C-alpha cells in the first residue's frame, strides 16, 4: 500500500486528533524548503547590501513571515487562539530586544554609532526570522503526519550537513566551497572555520560555521532522528538509523566538549519517554556504538579525554573563566537594557563571550537576560510536561525528542555564544515552533480523552438509572 494513502486510526471523536503516521501531511512546501535550506546554503554567502542578514535561509524566513502576516490580514487564518509556551518565549525576547534597540537609538547607552546600529538591525532581523519559524511551524503542525513531514525536512538538511562533515574529515576537502562558487549574486562574508586542529584530530564543521556548532546541532537532532527511525513508515528503516549514526559520528568528529555535553543531555531527557523495549535496546547497543566510534576515529579517546579533563591552564577554559570579571565591568554601565542588541565587538579572539547568557546580559541587560532564559527554558520545560501528559506512544516520544533538543540548546548556550552561529540560531526556533505544535496536539489529546470519559460516565449513569414505571409514563 502506498505510504501516502490516508489511513485514519480510531479517534476519540470525529474531527479529533489524527495520530496516524501514514496520513497525508499538509506542511507547506516553503516551510520544508526553508528548514532544509538552513543546512544547505552557506551562511557565509550573503547579498552584500543586506550584510550578514542577507543569507538564503534568513531571507526565506522573512518571506515566511510576510506570508504569515498577509494571510492574517486577509482573514485566511486567525493566529490569536494558537497559544503555546514557545510563542510567549519569542515574544518576551522580542520585547526586551526592542526596548534595548530603542535605548540604543535614543543614545541612552552612549554607544550609538553607525556600526552598532547596523548590528542592532541585524539582531532584530534575526529575531524576525526566528519568530516566523516559531509562529508558522506551531500553526501548521496539527497531526502526526504534519510533524513527520517537517522532521523529514530538518533531518534531510542535517544529513547533508553530516555528509559534508564526513568529506571534510576523511578527505580534507570542503564541499561548501563548491556551493559557494555556484551562487552568483552573493558575496562571501567570511566567519566560518571548516577545519580546526585539536590534539591529534582534525575538527570539522560540516555546513555550519564551526565544529562546536556542528556538535551541538547534531546533539539537538539525535533524539528526533531516533524518534523518526522508530515512527516513520516511509523509506527504509536501515537508512533512517544510518542517518542517526551519522549524527552521532558528527558529534564525534567535532571533538567538542559542548557536543558531548549536548549528547548526554539529549539522551537523559529523551530516553525516559521511549517505550520500555526501545529503552532496553538503546542501552544494550550503547557500548557497541562507543566501541565503534573509538575504532572509526583513531585518537578520539585521548583527545576527548584531554579536552574533558582540561583545567584553567587550557586557553579555551581560561578565556571562559576570564569573561566573568569583564562582564561585570561592562554591566555596570548599562545594567537594565544593556549596551544595545549586538553591540559587543570583542577586540580579539580571547575576549569573545563564549556564553550566550553573558552576551545577552552585556547587550540586552538584566531584562534581556531574563528574556533569553525564558526563550531557552520555556519550550524545553513545556516539552517535558507535554511528554509526561501524552498517552499515545508516538506523540509522547515526539514531545520528548523536541524537549530534549530544546534543553540541549539551553544547556550548551552556556558553553558558546549560540545565537551568533547562523545554523543554530535558525534551527532552535524551528524546534520551538515544533514544540508549540506538539504542545497543542497533546492538549487536544487530553481534551478528547476528557470528552470520552465524560461521555462514558453519562452512559454509565443512564444505564444505572431505573426504568420508568407505567404510572410515570402515563
């Protein structure tokens, strides 16, 4: 039978929640292409007048936002009733950023220059693109088939990214240069680090900007890839698991502490929401996966052990520790709204704030830090609550996978300035939007279950009621 044939599972009521993975999904093609483009098109290639905001994925997200606004204005959809924690999270960050932006342009921060205003403009464009992904994704995810369509697009992009990483790691070539050469009208903007030596290994970045970004992004998507391998009726099961293995390999080839941390967080959050037999299978296969990594990547054990065991004598650790006194000094000048969105330019590589929360504190102030915490924590916590409330195994697993990916982003944002990296900065709001769609699906499942229980209770009461006598009938 064709996997696209619409097959409906028994539902609680007509028009209820469709949790069949083989139903026909209705996720818009533009959204799916945008999610794939996050990984495919180099973020180094920009339309020069737009600067760093002129990348293909960012422009596609802005087109999505315009389409969403036009649809709302023309009455084709009503976004007001579509409530979920992710929408609150991005709204808080937008409000804090706009307040800081206004303070910068008003001259209250004392650092209003042409360069700082351009940085603030780029930050707001990034938030607009992020808001588009959060809003559109949450609204279009109504069924399990919709979610699967979206996850397939995300993982197809990640698969491409991992293949690029394999080519970089094995052959020491960067296929992204070939794509850059095939993009007329775009200008190379720089900023990427496709190769970097750590110990005896060559760290690679795939189609992302940096090996740290690749490690964290791969860790964020591993739970979704496992869920897809267990749930998706389309394609070959072995190929789905091969894609999952490639994501694990990507974390390995980055030799990144952030990637290893993200992988641990992802599995700790996600595994408890899997069926018991699947949990056992994953636990039994874990030693073989680790052994395979050690065999495929010679020198990995020593290099990662050295990285994990590093102290403040390690330049990377020392730089992060030395950030705190400097952040306190910077915060003293403008503690409430910061120095302005994007208004921190390190004089050298040693003064980069490798911590998104510290970066938000400096540029957006205490208000912005609280909004950033909400942006990173609310979707993940809501995903965990949704997974605990879900009854259908596939829906519970999806909620757990999205929660795991979001919490990986929240934890790893303490180890690098995550929103400065273009792939992460757009992948995360896509997960937030997916979390919003899953939240709504779990709410509908609970409502349908309550309706069904109420109907059962009414039926039981009617069955227990005594039959009317002939006198009462008369």
